[in-house]
C-alpha cells in the first residue's frame, strides 16, 4: 500500500475518506475493537527494555516475529489472513508499521490486535502470573530462557493477580504495555547509515511483498 500524498489533493483525499466511511455498516461489527485509553510513554530505560523483552518472549510474540524481531518465527510460514491469503509477520527491524512507527500505534496493535490478520488482542494477557511464565518457559528456545528468569521471579502469583482490584490490574497492564512497546520499537535498525541513505520513511513507501 503506497502513499498517495503526492498524487492527490487535500480535497481528493477528503473525498476518498468520505467514500470509505460510507462503506461502514450501520451496526458495528462484533469484531471491531473497543476504544482504549493509552498510558503516557515515558523515556525508555534499560530495566523496561529487559521487562519488555521478557514479555515479548512470555506472551508469544516471538513465535511469529522471531526472537530477533525479524518476522521469521517458527509459526511465520503458517499464517493467513481471514480471507485465506498467506501473510508475513512484521519485521520489526525494517518493515513499515500499520498506522505508524510510534508508541501509540504499537500499543493499540498490542491491545486490540489487527483485524483480518492472525495478530490477536493481548489486552488480557499482559498481567502475567508466575505460573503462566512457568508454563511457557520450557517451550522457549533454550538460549533465551535466562532472559525471562528475572521477570519470572518478580511476577505475582495467580492468587495475587486474582486479588487485584481493577485499578491495580490496569496499572500493571499499562506498565507492561509500555515496556513491551518500548522493546518492539527498540528493535528498529532504521537509524543505521545505509538504511537511512537508501530509504526515507517506509510508512510512506510501497510495502514489500
């Protein structure tokens, strides 16, 4: 999907947007994500990146996107859109992001998932009890298991999670959401010299097949 900013006038863009909205069903689909309020995005810290990396591994992001964020995880070859077309997971290092390469869009994708793709909502799984970490630990590649150990030790028990009130649960979820989004954004290699020399902004370019 290429950018059309240089081909269409502002009036043309407004007309296209109006037409697209006219195609919307009068009754919202049950699949449409609810609106989420996003937490503030503080400066990145090493502690949060380590926590984000542990979450990335624990909640299964690596299975599609790879342990290195390359989009070459063990499940990558099996993915299809809702229409049955093969789909390639996002390469967090170089690929354009749907909506934009920033915290707001990454956080929304994590919370709501991406309709039409195998990317599910993670809104309910970001508060991870220790027992859940234990359950997935042995399924992780051996070389990355040590990266989850500190996160596992600090994780609350299932009983402690069940005892949380709504405000405390949301506080922990939002902290983990920030850490995970920070980690995903940290995988970018767009600031490297040769990438910047030959590409300007992949969100404005045609997508790779």
